[in-house]
C-alpha cells in the first residue's frame, strides 16, 4: 500500500489529469446542464469524470473509502473512519457551463481529520497542482503523463507585507459575510477566481487570504487545503480554530485559508 504523501499526491495528480480528457470532450461540445435535488448544477462531464476517478482510485487504493460529490448526491456514501478520500470530479460546474476556464478536478486524502495529500487539475488551463509533504505546480495537458510536464516547480506561500494583504474570493458565490470579513482587513488587492483555484493562488504566494463563509462541501476544499499546507499555509475555521474533516453531511462551515500561518493572529484580532 502506498503511504508516502508525495507519492499519493502524484497518483492523485495523474488520475485528475486523466479525468481531464472526458471533461474537455464535453466542454468542447454542447453538453446539457441539469439540476440536482439541492438545486446545484450537474453535467455529463461531472458524471464521466467521477466514473473514471472512482475506478482509478479503487485500483490504486482499494482499502481507502472514497466520498465523491455526484455519488453522494445519489445517496451513495461509504462509511469512513480515520482515513478517506474526498473527490469533486468537476469543481466549478457553473464556470464550466458558462464556458469559462476556471473549473478543476479535486482529489484529497484525509487522515485523522486533516487534509494530507491532494491534487487539483484545471484541464482547460493545462495546470496541475499537487501537495503532500511538498507542493508543486506542473504544466501539462489532459491525458498526458506527469513525466511529460513542460514545467514543474516547487511552490510556496509568501510572507506578506505588514500593511497590505492580497485577498482572493469566489467569483460565482459571493456572500455578505465573506465581504464583511475582507473589508475588516487592510487589503492591497482583491482577486476574484473560480473553483478550487483560489487555494492555488494562495499556495503560490499570489494571494494571502481566502475566506469563505457561504455554504461549501468538504470535497470542494480538501485538495486545495492539502496543497496549501504543503506549500506552508494553513486553513482554519471562520473563527480561527483548527479545521477538521468528516463533519456531518460533509459540510465545511465557514473557513479561512491563510498563506502565512502567522496571519491568524492579525486576521482574527
């Protein structure tokens, strides 16, 4: 059984890159967008991506249960213990349906309530981020091998200046509490982005804080959280406490992703 976090992240990365193939096939055609029982959108790309990912994870990690968004929407949720995988086969379905490019595949490993390995692949952008003990960004196309990456670099968060922060927030899901939280800070620049790519901006040091007080699910954030932690950052609850996975219904509650762990005292002062 694979136990090394970096190797797990690489496997997740390859699975995510492979899932980019059916996603882009649907993206380049006129696929149908439907509504699930909770009102959120779903497309044939979500379903095809999830089918590929679940089969691949069952092959690589047969003993680790997988909680995946579309299966969970159909009521298929395995029993989990200390170690499980969270999957969003197409994060940013609204972006996808609107033919924007900021959608991604998210795969994250949870161990003892903490996100410890993850991969995010943005197939329309040709960008992959992985994180285990260390975090990396790679440039490659859907279906390519990780060894074929045209660019592979280690990434890390930044120590921000004392008088100004860069904040990133959701483009498709703005909410009043998130806006109020950001407005309390001394912000030099505010960036809007889609899907889990907001975590990647913080992990690369291009932003310092990503707050989210609107409704979110754990499969939306686990991969990004793992990559952020591997890059030197942290994710905490909306009140600055330790973030823990495996909550009832896999709802995240509010959270704040920070590039510099030392920001916690400033942000929640």
